[in-house]
């Protein structure tokens, strides 16, 4: 028996550039994107903060997590919708919103799936 799906689930994403790569963040978790000069970011005790809409927000520099170089002078803060606390990513640029077809990645080592 052969099972062929008629349609793939679709999802809207925000495409961001980090170093040489493009990455997708689910659009439903993105509250807004804001251009920022990296010199305006506050760095204290290993943490980074930016000001968005008059509020101080903790910022994760996505380039560091991905082994890329940090934006030199300007970037964009991608503010996430988080019910518990405000959070954000610093990326080189937020490119656009796109509809993409989603599909399972398959079995990953160590995840216990069959």
C-alpha cells in the first residue's frame, strides 16, 4: 500500500539572514522586527539588551549560537511573542515573510522515535 499525501501543511515564516545563511522563524512567534545599531545594544555581564518600544529586552545574538560572525554595525532585533518574558534575536536582516510547505525531518539520533 502506497500513501501519497495530497497536500503538505503550510506555515508562514519570517526569513532572517545570519552571516551567510538564511533561517526561518515561525511568523506566529514574531511580534515585530526593529532596526538597530549594534553600538546601541547594552552589554553587561555576558548578557545583551536592546530597547524596543521604550522597553528593555534581552537579546540573543543568533550569530554566536550558529557559529557565525556578529553584525558589525547594524542589524535587526526580532522580538518574540513570549507570555512569560520578552525576548529577542539579533540578526543581520529580516528579509520577508513567506508561506512554506512543512514536512517532518524524520528520525533524529537520540530522539527515541521509530
